[in-house]
């Protein structure tokens, strides 16, 4: 069947199931869960897979759900991903009252678009025309939050890395996949129907920091104590003094939070805990900036006679979009919208663990408009459901058709022109090298 007719049919099928797709998105948004805890979300996805007779497995990196649609041949396997987890934003109107979890970054839309893509491919009868399989993969824990909790899981041997895709790579869940795609929501342009294609973004090293001083009565005998909070404050100022040494083109970021600032106001703080990332555009810049930050953190302890423990943790790799896949996605988005709606993304200082996958296979991570408010804030909301849930699913389904028709010739072309930054073995070796106290 002609490729263009297949695209028309899949777009029609996705639109016919719009009510169901949007209902799934709203259901997930109304029951947000933090990373490695997305059990209700995983159950909702499994229910959809059962409804459409999609074979699947569960328990990938604790909560991941992996379904597979079979083509007429299984020459190649393309993954369409959706992230299940939320961020913590107690002020968001849909936040969980107990945990503060809220889909203030739009991951519920990713899952809906992934499911919508799969429903379209199935109900339009597209898979029988494709020379390859499609994996619908609901993945956990993209947001790198609750670092102390996740590190406890790591120390217990339940996970090896603190983010979903990196852990899935480690576990071998991507070993049978050749390339991958997903969408993310963009707050640039607010409600405009725009799609940002390509570009890069920062990677980072995760950090847990503990200052240990000596408690004493804060008013009666402060001279007998060692103030761990003062050590932390000096350390942050020492990092600020390093900022002029960071190259502008490296997009270095350090943004700590204090998770424990002491015990009682009238006791000299004897223990202070912090969490942060050291972000940068390249691996070399990440490592260089991290050395400077660690030196400054140590200086804060030395200044007041405290002790500091710095626990460096593997975070995310810098993001790289495959240019050939990006062009296919762009062409399809242009068909549904307009040429003026497609924007070229350059560099973004935020991070995604899609960058980890990008280091070992071709991937794309386009940004979809149709929302208002800033990401990770109380104001974030979907303003254009058709754009966010339906058009995004249609673009991915059309790109799958491009890649897997004609003996998967486009997929083969992508793979032949792509040079992976790392093998899986090299990736794991690098991630493990980051871990140190």
C-alpha cells in the first residue's frame, strides 16, 4: 500500500480515538506518581494494552511496561516511548496532596501520545504493511528527584542507576531496539501550534552532600559548636565564585537545595544535607565543572572546621537528536501543520535521560507546543489538547511508517549513517566511573 495512504489512514484512526486518548491523559494527570513509584500509571497502560491485545511485559526498572506490535517482518524494532513519572509541585492544582506529585512537565501527554500512536497503527491495520516491529514502552523515573530515596534503592541493589532510561539500558531492556522516539511538551510560544525539532541539551552529574559539624546551644554556647549550615552557605558562595571560570558555551549549571538545615532553631546545626546537579553541555565540561564544585564544597567545610561527604552519582548524558529521523518527523509535522510551525531547536540547558539512549542508538525528542505556563510550576497546563495528544501521536505514527515501509529502507539508511557515541558496555563503564564519594 502506498506510504501516503498509510499515513492518512493512521491519522484518521488516531483522530477517531481522540476521546479515549485524551481520557487516558486526564486520568494519569489526575493521579500523578513520582519516579519508580508509578504503579497506578503502569496498571492503566497495561489495561489499554490488554484492551487492544498488545503483548507486553511489566516490571522493567520496577514499573516500566513494554508492549510490542509485530510487523509483517521483524527486520527492525522502533521504540515509541512515554515517561510515566511526575515532578514535585505541591502548588499545582492537580498535585497529589500527600506526595506533591504533579504532571507539571507533561509526561501524561507523552504516555497518551505513545498509546495514541499504537492505537492508530493497530486499528488502521498499518502493522501488516511494515517491515519491522514497534515497541510501545512506558518508562519510569525521568525526573531526577528524591535523590536520597533512589540512592537507597541503589544501595539495596533494587536499581543500579537513578533514572529510568539509564536503568533500563543497564538492565538490557533496550537491547532488542534499534532506534527510539518520543515527544516532550514545550512552554515556548505558550499556546502556539509549534514543534521544535533537533538540537541538544545538557547532561549532568547528580550529587548528595552532607555537612557534619557539632551541636551546641545556639545562644548559650555557640563557641562550643561547629555550624554545618554555615559550612554549606560558605560552600555555595564558593561555587558562585567559580562561575566566571565556566565557559559560556558549556552552559554549566549548579542549583542546590537544602533538604536538611538542622534540627532545632536553638541548637547549632550539626548536620546539613543538600542535593544538586552539575549540568553542562558536554561530558568533558560536566567532569571539569564537577571538580571545581567539589573543591568549593570542601572549602565550605574547611572554613568552619566541619566535615563534608560528597556523593557523586551518575545522572544524564547530554542529548543529541538524530538528524535524519528529525527531518522525517519535521516533514510529517509540516503536513499536519505548516512549514512556519516547525522551529529548529539549538541548545537547551535542561536535561533528559533520553540523552543516555541517544549515546547508544539513534533517537529523536521533538518538543510540542500547546501548553501554557512554565514547566515544573503551578501554572503549567495543557491549552490545546488536540495538538498535545493527537497531533503529536500522528507525527510519531507517520514517522514510524516512513522508517518501516519499503523493506525498512529509511530505518536502514538511518542506522547506516549513524555512529553511536558509545557502546552499551562503554556507557555502563562511564556511568559507573561517575559514582564516588
